[in-house]
C-alpha cells in the first residue's frame, strides 16, 4: 500500500478537507495513545460523521481509523520494547501503557505486524531496526482486524 500522494495545489476541496481531518485525527490519537478511543469519540472530537472519517482514512491509508490507531499503538509498544531494559521491563506493563488490555489479541496482532513475539523484541533490545511512520501506511495485513 502506498500513501496517497499529497500535493495541496492539486487537491479538490473534498480531498483537502479529508487530509485536514486525517491530520487532526492522527494528532488526537497520538496525544491520547493509551486512552480508550472509539469511533464515536473521534467523530465527536473532530466534529465529523463516522462515514466521512472512515472514507478519509480509507482514502489516505487504506485502513479504518480504528485499524490505524491499533497500528500506531503497536508501533509504540514496539519502540518501547526495543529501548527497554529486558531485566527490569515486562511486556504486559508496556502493552498496557499503550492501551492493550487483552493480552491474547495483543500477542496475535503484534506477531502479525512484526513477525515475532513481543518478548523476543524485548530480549533483542536496542539493536533492532526502528520502524518509521511510513510503514504504517504500507500495512495491508491489518485490514482484516
């Protein structure tokens, strides 16, 4: 999946509104990464309809807003695990800081996205490659989540 090319000179009014909405939604999500966020919360905060928000995220990321939030959270856990001390850190504590409470589902999602268990990431520590935000936009596998 590729991120939609964004050249503000060529955006229609609708595309421009979608882009601004996606940016505001992403900021809201990042600022409250561990908070329980629902589609209803997002729409209320952004003063938009669920359908318009869904279409905007679909257009720019190929994901729903909630799928995108899950990936942001998983990436946050991944970064935290890579920089954590394996002797003093626990995967569950780090996962909970990013809003994951169902550890079974978290483990499944983490393995799908990163190809290994969170405990392996923690053990490997700081030597692992850091994921960039651009990879968020390329993850098609999470469309089914």
